[in-house]
C-alpha cells in the first residue's frame, strides 16, 4: 500500500491492488483520509487498474490514471461524495484524443495546488508534460524534445522542478542534456524555450545492473533565488544556469545518482546513489562534497530535507 498527500497536506490517499505481483491488477482500492482528524476516511473499490494521480484541495475529487494497457491510459475523475467515476474521460484539450500513451516518471504540483504537472515518456516518441487542472476536467499536453525510450535509454531520465515562486517549471534530462523552460504563472503551461548542454557519457560499468526505469523521481531542484537548476542524469549531477540554460558545473561524476533534494536553507544539496550512499554537496564555492552511508535498509531516494529540531 502506498500513500500520497495533497499539496496543502489536507488529504491523504492510500492505494492497494488485487492480483498477482507480476500481473496487471484486477482491482484497485483507495482510502481517502482527512488529515485534520486522522479518523474520517472513505474507501473506494474499483474494478481494473487505476493509479492515483492527484486529489483536489477540497478532497471532493480524486484523479486517477486508468491503464487500458501497459502504456495506454486515460485520466478519470472519481467523485468522493457520490463514490462514482465520472463517465466522461478527461482528455488533452489540445487534440481531443480519448486515450493517451506513455509511462509516468514523476510529477510536481503548482504552489496553489490547482495543477499537477507530470512527465511521461513514450516508446517511439519523445516525452511530454501532462498538466492536469485539479479544479476542473482540463488536461494539457506539451511535447518535449528528444526520442522515445526504445531508441534512447536517455528517454528515462526526465525530471521536473518548479521555481520557489511557482512561476516556471523546468523539465530536464541530464542524460541527453536537454532542458525546457515552461511558464506556468497562469497555471496552464506554455513552453517558452529549450536548450541543449553538453553531458559526459556514462561508462558501461556505471550503468551495469541499473534498471533505467528507476530514474526520474526527485531528479531536479531549483535554488531559492531561481537562478540555478540542479539536475541528475545517468552520470553525476549538473548545475544549470536558468538564464542561459547552460551547464556551469558537474559533481559526483562517478556516481549513478537516484535522486536529489535541497536543504531548507538551500545551502546544501543531498544526493542518493544507486548503492544507497548519500552525498552532501555545498551549493556555494567549489561545491565540495562529503559522503556517508545511508544506514540500514539502503535508501533509494531522498524525498525532502528538514532541519533537525534541537532541544
């Protein structure tokens, strides 16, 4: 069972599935919890394979990805008051297609919690950003540069990061060196520019035994001043100047990095390797780093960094 909170933290959604571990689920189960009292909960049981995507700030709508096959999906709206799925499928308003294709890597919510931006990859076409309005049944898809993952392993390395003021969304692919800047001040994304920066080629030994589908989550972050984007790929971590969209520095070039996150004050970047080792990298000066073991359980990702409370 997995759980996800709303951007505002008012609702928690837990999900579980029926069926064999190596097969497509035959049924999906959702539990909506009101975090203000931790008691009020509603359960929803659906036939088929539905993945949680988002929940509205008022808790009255749960948005789901209904998989029609391993890569073909459609977006559905579950009314939590009636407990019924809206019979109308949410489609991309730019083309009106009934079903979309792709595999979801990761997503970030707008600062007001009204939009969810997700990056999807496709087998034979480039990646795209799927923007879902959580206040109404509106979806917008924005294509990103590059090839599908069938012809380029780098297709799995897309990540998203939102500026602290919520005005710009960056889509970065640290493996192919492509970065896109989208204006999201009005909620709906508008692609304003793209750029390509030089990336080092990962050695075969670094990628040996690593499943490409593991990349993508928590793979980018923007500094508090909005001037620097930090993105990972298959080989180290890259600093990108948001004014020019060009690389200014690289660190941990011998690492296969799974995820990154900035400290609350923005002074340090934390990265987790595929072996569970954690690096603390200074965001100032020469970006000097220190490493330490992740301890028991071998961490796979760093979700958030929080300052320790001292008594």
